[in-house]
């Protein structure tokens, strides 16, 4: 069973469209994240939720809106997609908030978003 | 500011040993992680160091020197499947314990 699963894995869409990426974890973790990995391979955190509450909201355009219906799910909705949004988006989870005391972060397989 | 540096790419021979270095500048240091990421896949956890010294785990070992802001990942008996990117990430209490990631070192293993 996949611990952190996200769908879709590949998404090609036109500029201006609205799309969502779904994420679910079955590890019983309290904290979930969305990361963006660009072409230079830097992983940048976008959002972090702990028990359905937003705890980290980095400088991300308002077009990106996370939603956590319960602590096992964290979805990412993107409005008015732009070419620069093309990247790999990773969902992740950990037992505690952040990485204190060595909380390991487990990543989903990634969603490859291409905006054309 | 917070900064992590690691070599962009390294090449090694199957069966050999390779050391991947990572230097960091951060305040509120709270541990350093190494992750492995194969092309087209998610990063997976390799090791965590919060105290100085060497942590050994099978063919992989990770070292930390907090005073020098330095870590390395040592891979022994290299196998072709070790070809991947190796990401160094630092946890900082000053960043709400969120990980600050390096760009990764792409390791190429040659027969």
C-alpha cells in the first residue's frame, strides 16, 4: 500500500485553466505538506498543515489554495495556471510539525504539471 | 540568511567509495537530513544527524560537524542503482523547523 499517494501523476493543461491535485496519506501522520520542485531541482515548501490547520504558508501566489478536509488529505487547487507553474509538485507527510526531533518526511510520487 | 551548498554532480565507479559533501549556514540548527531521489521519483529518507559524529547504516554513512557547518554522505561498495540525486536538507528552529533543501548532488555510477 502506498503511504503517500497523489493524483494525477501527470497533468498537461493550458494557460488560464484551473486544476487540482489530490493527496492522501495512510500513515496516521498529523502533518502534511505541499512542495514544489522546479527545473533546478530545488525543493521549496509551499504549505504545511497540522491536524487540518494551516501552519506554514510560504510566499505563494494566491492562485494556489490548499484544502485539508481531514488530517489524512491535503489537496492543492491552482487557479489561472501560468507557464511558470510548470514543475513537479510533491505532497508529503510527517508525524510531527516541521522536522524537530528528526521527524522523517515521507513524500508522494509527485505530480508533473506542464502548462502549455 | 540560510544557505546550503553541495556539488552539482559527481561521478564514481561501481564498487568504489564516494563522499558527497554538504556545507550549510543556518541559525537555530536542529538537524541535517540526507535524502535520495532517483530520476522521476520522490525523495526518500536516508539519514538524520543532529549530534556531531558518524552515523552508519549499511553501505551508507553520514557525518556531521556542527561547528564547521559541514556534513558528508559516504557511500561504499557502489552499485549501479545508487545513481541518483542526493539531497542535503537542514532543519532550523528559526524557520519553524521547516527543512531548507540543497539543490542536490547528481551521482553518476559508471561500470
